[in-house]
C-alpha cells in the first residue's frame, strides 16, 4: 500500500486534475481510492461522473482525515489524496501520513515564490518524520517553448532536497475540458488527448520510481 498526495497551497496549479488522473491511471491495474481533502470537493465530484468507478471520500477534519487515510491504506493498494488550496492543518496532516507527495508548480514568478512556503512546511515534516515523505516537484500547466518555462526549470532544479521531475504537464485545452465531458484525458480520443495522456503517464511513472 502507498499513500500519494498532491499538495500546494497555491490555488489552480493542477492538484485536483493531477489527483483524478493519477487515481484513474493507477486504477487500470491497482485497487485505488481517492480522498479529497479540499472543501471545493472538485476531485470527488469529478470522479463520481467518470465512466470507471473509483471509490472516493471527501474529508475536511484533520483528525478524521488522518484516520480515514490510514484505514484506506489497509484496504487499497494506493490511496491518492487531493490537498486543499491553502496551507492549513489539513496540509500538515496529509504530509504526516503520505509516502510520496507531489507538488505541482505553474511556471510563473508568483507561483514559484509561493512554492517556497510549501517546501518549507514539507522540509519541517520530513525532519519530524526522519525524511518522509518522498517529494517530487513538477511543472504543471506549462506553455511549451516559453522563457518562463525555462526559468522555472532552472529555479526549481536548485534545491537537491526536492527533486524536479523531468516530465512536464503542459497546458492543454483537452485537460481543462475533461471534467465537463465527464471524462479524463485517458477516455478521450484524438492527438491532443494522446499527448496529454503521454504527459501524465511520463509524470506518474517517474513519480512512482521515487517510492523505491
Ligand atoms: N495541464 C492543464 N492544462 C489545461 N488546464 C488545466 C491543466 N491542469 C489544470 N487545468 C485547469 O486549471 C484549473 C485549476 O486546476 P485544478 O482544479 O486541478 O487546480 P487545483 O490546484 O486543484 O486548484 P485548487 O487549489 O483551487 O484546488 C481547472 O480549470 C483545470 O481544468
Ligand atoms: Mg483542487
């Protein structure tokens, strides 16, 4: 069993979109559940409308959340946790129980400077937990060939403690359209969806290798 969370207090960086795609992708050959710890409940309501059923629950109380994740980890191969768009007790609870936490960062100056806050919190939890959880940063909603993307790659590669995953999730219309279509990009046809599937697959394969 593994507990994989997606955290970053920066709103709109792609946590819920990544969490849903990760759960859906893993569910091809694993027993997976998703726990939605965000008050907006976007990932759990999205999952409820998908063709393939994935068990999920929305939990907002930090203590109840810890217990629910622990319990789920005894029942499922993988528990995916979608974190809130704020730095709260909930985020710390998630970091206290995750095996691997993924941090999506949008390549913009503001997003990068706010990511230093979540990395500070992660470093402190790692200190308390003897190095856990494993962490992978990744670039999310990136626009190909931009100076911003290049600068963000450089900025996020600086800190050896928090490796930057090579795979990038690019900004793609088919990804933002997926929830309205009651789908993930894995359910969609066409070359744009294929490219998005590849982005996610590369990201997830690389991220899973961090679990050892
Ligand atoms: N790679 C992408 N390409 C295009 N649109 C994207 C991509 N990733 C996410 N989005 C869109 O960006 C918006 C924010 O994404 P999402 O809800 O996943 O972010 P979040 O980090 O969970 O936000 P919050 O902090 O509010 O929970 C959504 O409209 C989503 O469809
Ligand atoms: Mg969200």
